[in-house]
C-alpha cells in the first residue's frame, strides 16, 4: 500500500496517489505512451509523519500564522520543512522504495537510471483547482539514496509558503491534504511543452500547443516564450503557427543534471514542431480527451522522435469568449506593450514592477503586477493584483494558469514590459487581446466584473440549471454561478477520503463517526446552496476503489468493476452502510437542512427502490413525507421500466447519461480503443432519454440530467423540448448551459406562436 506502480493505479486513486500519480496510472492503463515509474503513496507520507511524531507540531505552527503576512508565512514554512527534512523515515518504508527503484532500473535496462521526482498532492490536479506549481519537482535524480532524499524533500514541499497560502485561499484543510510522490523515468527530451486539448480561454475545439527546445520545464515555468501552435481538431488543419525567440532551454550537463543554458543562435528562431509532429500531438490530445471525457491540460516530450505524455489533468477554467473589437479602442490610450492574451478580461491600476521575491510586499490591492515571470511563491501577491503582465511565458505557463484560475486578466510574453512600463504609472490591460494601454480606463469596474472566474447569470429560465458537485470544497464556487441547486452530489469523495472502508467504521463500532463524516461534508454543500435543492446520490463506488482503503483487504477482485458490485445492488447487500447514509441526511434535516433529497444509483429493478425506501423508513425517516426521494436512471432496464418505478413512488429522477450510454451501446467509456463508438446521441440512447423524460412529465415527477450530455448545447435543446425540468452540469459549463436552455425555451414559445397564427 506504501508504493504502487503506475500499472496498478487509475484516475480514481487520487486519495492514494494524488492527482498527478493517479492520472499517470490512468494514462498507463489506457495504453498512452508514458515513461514508466511508481508512486510512493499518500499513506506512506502519513505513515512517515505518524512514526516521526511531528503531525501535532506542524499543525500547531500552521494554526498560529497569518497567511497574509508574507514574511511570517515564509518563516513558518521554512520551520515546518526543516522539521520534516530532519525526521527519520521508517526503515521498512526505505526498503520498499529501494526495491521499487531497483526494479524500475532493471525494467529500463539502466543502472541507477535518472528519474524525475514529482510531488502529487491528494488535492492536486482536480477539476476544481490546478494547484499549479505548489509543490516541488526534482529532475535527474539517480541512485536509491538520492531518490529517498528527494522524496523527503517532496514531502516537505507540501508546506512551501505558496502551498500553505493556496490551500487556505481555496478552503482545503491542511490536515486532510496528503502528498504522494511520483518517481518516473526521465524523458531526455529534445523538445517538449504543453498542450491544451481545447482553447483554455474560450473553450474552442482546437488543440493549443506550446513547445520549446529541451526539457518542458522552460515552458511550464515561463522561462521562455515558446512557439505557439493551434490545430483544428475536426480536420487536423494547422490554423496558426507563431515562432518565438527561444533564448534559453533546460538540458543535461555531463553529470546528467538538468541545467538552464542558452539556446544556440541558429535554433533560437527555428520552428520547434513540424506539421507531422503537430498532427501526432493533436491525435494524442483527442485520444486523451476522449478517454477522460473532458478537456485536458497535458505535458508532452519528444525524445529521439518518440512522443511521450508526461502528465494530464482536467483544465480547471474555461472562460467565456469575449467580443472582439479594434486593438486601439477609442476610450483607451496608446498601446505600450503587446504580448499573448493568457487570461481574459480588462484591468486597470498602477504598475508595480517585481524583479525579486523580496519586492512582493509592494503589491497592494488593485495594482498591476509586472514581472519577468511569476513563480508559485508569488501567488499571494498575484491574489492582490488586479492584473498580471510578464516578459516571458506562453498561455500555458504558471502565470497564465494561476491567473485564469483566480479570474485575473493576464498578458504574458511581452518581451520587455519590465523595462518599458514605468513604476507607478497607470495602465489598462486587455487579457483577451494581449495588450497593455497607457492610462487607467474609466470602465475598469465593469471590465473587472467580466474577468471574474464565475458570475451569476442574469438569464431566467423555466428549466432549472443545476451543478454537479463532487467535493465540498467546490460548493462555494458552484453556488456562485447562480446554479438553481445541485443535481448530483457525489458521495464517493465525501466518504472515501477518510481512507477507511465504510464497512470498517461499522465493524469497529464507529458508526457514529461515519455518519458524522458524511453529514459534516454534505452540510458544507447544503449551506452553500440553501434553500436551493441538493440531490445526494448514495454510495456508488466500484470495488476497485474500495480495495485500497483501510479495511478493504477483503474486497472482491472483479474482472469489470463497472458492471459489478456497485450502486444500490451493493448497498442492499450491505444495508448498514446505506442506513448510515440515511441517518446522516436525517441528522441534517433535523438541523433545518430540508433542501437535501436522496437518490439511489444504478437500479435495474423497481424492487430495489422499494427496499431502499423501506430501509429509510426503518430509521424513522419517511420518503416523500420527511425527505424527497428519487433515483438515477443509468441502466436501460430502468428507462424501459420507468412506469413501474413511478408506481412505487418517486419525487424526482436524474438521468446519468455517461453510464446509460455505455450500458446501452456496450462501449466501455474508459476504453480509448472503442471511444469513437461512444455517443450520447446514438438513437437508442436518445430514445431511452426521451422515454424517461416524457413518462416523468406525465406523472408529475421532476426529471433532470447529470451526465456529460447535459453540457452539450444541441442535446440540451432536445431535452428541453422533451420536457426535462432541470439540467445539471459541471460548474464551468453552467453559464453556457443556461444560455442554451433559454434559447431552446424561446424557440419552443416562438414555434407555438407561429402554429397559432397558421
């Protein structure tokens, strides 16, 4: 449990391997070319902290600091890191790490092979937050002694000042964020970079690729302004090529150590990627996006003409498109510098030039930070700024990613902003067009409002638009979109992040602790949305997610867990767990959170609904009377027999189209070999969806959709036409879905009016 090969991990293993490690395992299992490696798990970190006896001391230091006092924060971070570096690692854990490293060396046929040691926090690379650059990475580490040394340094980096600040700002509890460490064979890249599988600012279906010579660190860190390429994914047409002056690169010295060197003069302005390589990358991007079912942010490398993927994570922010206008708008001054639009929106303020980390204190609320390139240590100051301008970097560098996540307009790759712009002068920047104007715009307040990461939509629709929520930490952001409620609150993360099998709580006589764990997490979401409805889906984790938990040793090994012992079928076999969930929701209702409804997942027989309702009644919590009670429709049998379910009694139904599609078409939605056959728009799937919606409408049962289809505009139009009562989508799609719903409703009204006139 302390060390896992990539082949043993999947994207569901964030609690074990962190975001980075889980995704590397997912990519490996999907057959994507990934340099081999292993993960020292979050449980290993927890074991180390417990055995060293330093947890309480670390938490005590964290409790006493003011994160907005930059110097005090830095001092506390250094103190904590030193405590970790000075603490011994348990000998049995050391032996595990040596064994796995030596096995990796044998596998690649090299003695003391070079590896990259990368942090992988358990709250990292999530859909709700990127955590870009918050923990450390160490390249070209070789030999088992060095590997162990740098693993400990990665553990310590969980408490870098920037990481502490970021967790506080995003409401992640320090005590609940653990760190895994990825140990991966180094890709000795000739060229490397980053690829977004859609435009990260507009959401357009183009592959946005940035690349430079040597290792990808120069692109990610922003040390270089990379070449920028855009490829239309529909036909692989290369629609834009921008060649930059690439002044530096990271490469290996004679000792195999990564060093920053100047790019040879003849290669500085040479194109990095050929047309063939761009198409190969784009195809890889399409394959990865199809596998994950959502747009992805990836890191890639070419080593001797071989393409490798080094990392993949969901794109955390997708901004709305901004209307284009003339570069020199009439109400703005002269253009002072030009660069790349990295985070959309307008911002005005006084220029503060930061050339050293010690100068961060001069950034006050509303200033424009101008720097060569941001680093993770600058995040607290970036948070205070109204806009960011950098000399170097591309739209995939640290400054760009963090600015988009914070909703701060940003212009990168200007080349000379730190020398051209004057300290304390007033400027206005356009983060969409990549321009910085002289003077402070009078429209600043309105422009900054547009730049915010999420905004409540002013559009009113009869069909409700709700949010899907997986983590309580994401509830506030989801509620700020103006969503009409939560159409799907996934239980799995709430319950499984404790690292303990729910059955073990019960077996050990700790049922109340399990109930409190569920109730406390659900309350955060219910609070954020009250009095808007929150539909809580009971536990639907497949067995392969239970196996790795403490107490999960006896879980069955299923050939295909997606078709196995999960959802309501499992919960009726283990009714004590389901009763704990019901008791948790009952506890919240008694506290006044009557906006929470319960829905059961993966039902194939109406009798399962009857039994679930009886269990709920057995704890003195009556379905329909005390609590709204509903179900997911994810299996064709449930859609076909929806009349029978309605007879038993339902307050609401939610269509889980991701599972419904794979079960209807016999297509594994996680298998890239058949991904091209997976389509929610298949006539059979659409017929099941339409039947369910219409039958519910006839019976007065609310009907929603919470699968990926609920974020596809032309499908949403059909759902509204069928009579769906709500559409639940991911947070970043809510504004667009609401617009689509409004258009569909208007079209129905217009068509009806036209018919009356005929």
